[in-house]
């Protein structure tokens, strides 16, 4: 289905839970959050019902996010049932990777196609600092495991932060020399916990790319028309690097996604305050379809973070999903 601006909306991101086992400084409060009772969260059968309805409208890509999706019990069952839905051809997760090592085989056999792993630093002490207590070794083991079993492509999400990890950008690029990873440098967005950090930590993709080009011989790689990433390859390196630039070079005109929160609210745009309650209409198939259509059709043309230096969303990033 197309929205009113003619964009084909075929990608649904589903947040399974707003909790996480890490406390990343730009995402989660240091003391964690008040847990929502299970009765307020979507059950697996609710999620699958919404995805089946979305598939009828042309959605064929699903990504499970959190919080941290791998803290959800029996997620392999949800992956399996999602993979069985007619029309769904691409199924992925975004994870911090700390729990992935022991689950990777089971998730792949259940139908998971690929993973995005968040990793903002390669240094153990800095990882502990930014995650407020996390251990980088488990994440690195998970990356190796995914590559070894063919759960690929493995994409590494690196949030760019001035004064924190800009000195590691070359190190991240050099990872792609021998490993078939896609390192994705992502601009920090002024949403939720990151709103207070934005002015001090924002680092534009444009400046980072300029610096990388002065060191490495880069060639651009083609991407799909609705892709949010600009891809490059260093000559003779196995992997690729990419840039996701929601601020300096926003990609709203080609955005093809909608989001479902763990509470059952549909967000047509990550940075809009508009939500549509799908949980309330799960008992009425016709109303569910109509509200999904409404959400897709009413997707705004663009966000205004580049002008206002903040997101219009009233929800935190961990409540929406990465």
C-alpha cells in the first residue's frame, strides 16, 4: 500500500518490549524503567495478527526490536510463526548482541534472515561506560557466531558521538578488511534520552565520510531506492561501510516503514507524536485493517529534527523500538 505521498510502505518494525539488559546513555535511563505489566503488552498472538493484516496490505519486511528483543522468552517461536506468514519475505532483529551467542542457531533455524547488532565502541572500558555496566566480549562472540553460521549479512550499528567514539572510526572501517561486515555509522538523533546529549555529541555523517575518504580509497555501492543507508566499500576490503544520516541528509522522501510499539500503538513516523491504537481493535479484523490503512496513508512527509533540534515524538526511543 502507498501513503498519500506515493511512498510504498512495506516495512514494519515491531518493538517486543521496552526493557533492556543494558543502560546505554543515549537510550535508557540510568536506573532503568518501571516494568509494564504483561497484560498491557502485546502477546505473541496479537503481534502475529497485526503482521498478518499488514501483510495483506503489502508489508513484506519485519524487524523485531526492543528495548532488547532477546530478553523476551520463546522469541524463537515468534520468529518461526512470523516466517510462516504468507507474504513475509524478510525477517530481521536489532539487538545489543549480549544474549545472541546462545540463541543464534535456534533463531536461524526458526527463520530469522539477518541481524543488526549495536556496538558503539571497540574498547572494553568505553563499552562499559556507555552501556553502564555491559561487557563487550559477549557482543564480539555473538558477531563471530553469526558469521560462522551464515546468519548474514551482519550489520553493526555505530551511533556517532563527538568526543566519545570519533577516534575509533578508522578502527571500525578496518574491521571490514577481513570480515564481511557492514559497519553502519548512524547520526545521533535528539529523541528521548539523547535530546540532552545532542548538542554536545552530534557528529555529522558528512564530516565523517570526508575524513574517511582522506584515508581510504572508497567506492560507492548501489542500494535499493527505499534504503536509508549510503554504502561504500574500501578497495580490496571484504566488508562495507554505510552512513545513516537522519539529520544532515534526511531520507524521509524514500522512507518505507511504520512502527508498532510493545503497547500496541502504531507510529507512522518515528519522530511524529501521532499514534494509532491497534490493540483496541484486535477483536475486529475489519477495524484493524482500516486503522492500519489509516496509519500508512497518514504517514507524514518528513520530520523537522533538522530545524527544531528535537524529535516531536513524546515517547522515548526504547518505547518505540530501534
